[in-house]
């Protein structure tokens, strides 16, 4: 089962959009454009900030 994480590599601000793109296996630019469009709605901005706070950062991949 996949888990939602904020992206460590695909991030511009908090890694939330990059993490959503990795989770749903879609292009991060599409997620960022949708996110930017919805940012003008107050409720979405609060949800984004909450995701930034509560969604954990992806675990680091160990180099073996």
C-alpha cells in the first residue's frame, strides 16, 4: 500500500505538490498548476498549509 509523503526531490515550497504527484503517478507540473489555481480559494490554502505540517517528509533512501 502506497503512503503519501512530501517529496524530498520534487519540491518547490514544501514538497506537497511533488508528493501528491508521486503518489498519484502524474506529472508534478500538472499538480502544481492545479494547486496554483486553487490557491486563490481560502479553504484550499488552509488545506495546503495543513498538509505541509501534517504529511510526513519522505524517508531518505539509504545508499547501499
